[in-house]
C-alpha cells in the first residue's frame, strides 16, 4: 500500500579532457591533441500508463546515469553517457529535497511526457584547446563536471476513471474485485471498506481504466454520519460514476420502493458533497440479481425507474458475474466518449491506497549501459 517513496539519483559525470601530444615521424614532440570529455547522461522521469504503483521503487532506491567517456588523443571526443529514463505512473508527484525540505518540482499528469530531473555533467576540455602562441605544448585540461545528485520523493496520486458509489454492503468491493486485480475486503456487514481501493481493469491491450471503490454512503454522510463523505474526494476527478443498488438493503418489503429510496438517498449525498458529483455521467445497476427476490422484482424496479427518472438500471451479479461483461463494455464505451478532464489540482495531495498486482512491473528501460553502483 505504498504511495510515497524516496529515491536517490545521480546523473552521469562529464568525462575529463585529455592531455596528449601528436606523434609524427621526425617530430620529437608534436602539437597537443587531447580531445574533450563526453557529457554525462541525464536522468528523466517519464509518465507511463503501464504502472500504477510505486512498489518497484521499494526494491531499487538508487539510480545512476552513465558517465561521459574521457577525451582521447588525436582530438577524439569522449562518448556522451547514455540518458536514463525512469518510468513512473501517470499521476506521480515529484519532489526534490532542498534546504527547506522537499519541494514539488513536477506533476506527471500526462502519459509519455518526460521530465528532466538531473542533468549530466559537461565534459572537460582537452589540452588541444589550451594551445596558444605562447604555449605550444600545454599540459592543462579541465576535468568533467559532476552530474547532478538529488534526493527525490515520489508520491502517487492516481486519477481514477470510474468511481463506485452506493450504500454500504451493496457489493461495491465485490464488483471491483471481479473486474480488476484489486483484493478489496468483502464482508456481509456495512462499512467493510474503510479506505478507498483502486483497481486497474485491463479492458484491451491498449485500453485500461482505473476504478475506485470507496466506503459506503448513508443518509447524512455529508454531515458526518457513517464514515462521512470525505473520501468522496477520491471520486471527484473520476469521469464516470457507477452507482450500485441492493434492493434488499433497506429491508425485505417492497423492493421497488426500497430501490428508489436507496438511489435517491445516495444521489442526495452526492449533491450535498458539493463538487458537482451529481453532474457526472452515471451507470446505475441493480446488484445481486442472483438472489431470487431481487431477480423476481427486477422488471418492476426497472419500470419504476423508467417512470420516475427516465432511465432503467441494468441488473448484474458481482458474485456470479452475470451482466458484468456487458457492464465493462459499457464502461469502456462511455469512457472513450468522455474526454480526460484537466489535470488533477489539489491543495493537499490525495492519498490513495493502491493495489498490488499489476500487469507491468518493469520501470526502467533496458539500457544495458546503465550503471548501478552503491
Ligand atoms: N448474492 C449476492 N451477494 C453479493 C453480491 N455482491 C456482493 N454480495 C455480498 O454482499 C456483501 C457485501 O459485499 P461488499 O462487496 O463487501 O459490499 P460493499 O458495497 O463493498 O460494502 P461496504 O464496503 O461495507 O460499503 C458480501 O457478503 C458479498 O458477498 C451479489 O452479486 N450477489
Ligand atoms: Mg466495500
């Protein structure tokens, strides 16, 4: 459940300039021909959608870019060090340690954008550069500059695409577990979920989306009832809400009225929260249709919603998987039609608890020339 991690980075040092003299036949001491050193490799962060956690940074905390090669005789330049690209998840905040502590230097909100975090040192000058009319055989050179060395803090702030909302115990965590790699705790009592869970649904090779499962809402949540509504900030930036209803959550009598009441209660809390959550596109679902009473009432519930709100919810079962494939198709289609919002802005970085098993755990491009030192 890591979402903050500290690492050390060091860009490559520049190569030293060379001190050499030309050797030609019959010339006892030729002119100076020491070349310049190469530049040290830079270090970049690059935002990637293929990662969702910072867990890889726990096992590797130090990153070095390659140094530049020294200059050589015959005015040969040293080779530049290879740049190092370190992948971080989209949504990572990068802080750099200064005298006053860590300062935010980048907010990696867009996939494939690069951020230059540490510059490699310039190469030194070879002695050929110091030749002058008064100094025909200079032995001066300059050493390569040191690469920048930094203490970096990475903080993740994943931007979920889909927010799961609903009353307690309606099956939100069961659903996120079914459609993503999340392992949210599920139990048959209200307020099982105490912290938001995130899951990545790999819909197709090139398209995946992040779902946030949050604690259940009850009437008066905006006034602090139940677990309150503070965690709704985790769905503020989502593009789509999936609203789950359990027709039995308010009792066993009149499942139709219960469903309507339950839906309206949650809608009211979304509105009271005050970040226009009620204006987000929403998919409404009746969950647990594997339960006979719910299945038997499904048509009546749909009709009642149609009459009252002008749409009818789909029935699903997060436990048996009934209707779930269609649901995921629908989520994907809707997300493709809703543009990404503007980048996340928040005074306090939002702390989100993330899932463990993700498809791509590789973070550093496979530059064989990358040196890892102690
Ligand atoms: N029969 C049936 N039971 C379900 C279904 N989905 C969830 N449940 C059960 O409902 C109970 C609550 O499920 P959770 O996934 O923990 O519900 P939740 O909405 O995350 O609950 P909170 O975190 O407490 O708000 C568990 O006992 C689940 O097994 C379903 O489709 N059918
Ligand atoms: Mg839950």
